[in-house]
């Protein structure tokens, strides 16, 4: 690997880390799937995936940062989904959020 490729790989690994979950986020108009980085396990007394997700969603933040997202329109099924590397979701418009398998 070249130096630039190694730096890029390290940057992506640092951004995503190894502690993330794949989520399906539902809003009024969109279905969003993406990877959510979990907080450091030491911030939660019982650091299960569900508890870390609960903490990430309920610690007073207004936005949730998702990586490697697919955004689909709920009302137009034939609409081709949009793929984005990084997306901020306003938690005030989220109807539901669930962990999904790859």
C-alpha cells in the first residue's frame, strides 16, 4: 500500500471505529439505514449494545451522526435510494430507531 492509501484507511477506521451498530431510522418521509458509532463503554454502567444505543439517543444531543447511509423515500417506492458517506439526523424528527443485522 502507498502512504496515501494507508492514511486514508486509518482515517476511515478512526472515524468508524470498531464499536458501531447498524440502524434503521424512520422519519415521516424517509427510511435511513446507517452505522452509528457507540459511546465509550465506560460511560454506561452496564455496557451492552442496547444500553449504549439508549445513552447515545437520550444523552441530550439534538443530532445523531450516521456513516455509510442509504436514504429511501417512504412515499415513492420506485425512487432510487441515495447513498451518502455521512449524514446528521435531527432527533426531533425521528419516529423510530432500531438495530438491524447486516
